[in-house]
C-alpha cells in the first residue's frame, strides 16, 4: 500500500509560472511553464524545457493576484518526461510570506 509522505497540503492550480536557473551562468530570461499544484513546501509544474535534479531555480508567479514580490527559489527534486515535455517537482528553499498567506490564509484555501 502507498504511504503518503507529503508534509503539506497540496492545492491544484493551473497558472503560468516563469522560471530560470540560478546556477552557474544564470539565464537572463525566464522560461514559461504551467503550475499544476502548489503547497507550502513546493510546486509541481509542466514545461517543454528540461531541468536537472538538484538544480536551483528562481520562480515568478504571474496569475496569483500577488503583490510586488512574486519570486521564490526552489530546488528541483523530481523530473518526469511526458509526451508534451517535462513534469518538474521543486522544493521551495525561499518563498515570500505572502505566498503562504495567499494560499492558506484568506486567499485560495480557507
């Protein structure tokens, strides 16, 4: 039987997420993906761009009705190849306070 190991409640979303690598020679431009779910601990999104396990990425959220600080930093912990590209699981190493408040305070989840 499968045992759930997640520590944080996941919320299904379908919003644009922008991302770029911040390792080595950081990319200047953000690439685009589509968020599938998010939690206090991380995010899962799909993209046509491959990422490496352990890679550090900067994320920017476009459609969460967020204030000016819309960026988070995460480590890639899962990469699944799909027919349309890649599914990326990333664990937040930095997320602004408003993100938790928006998702789990008076925002998306009540």
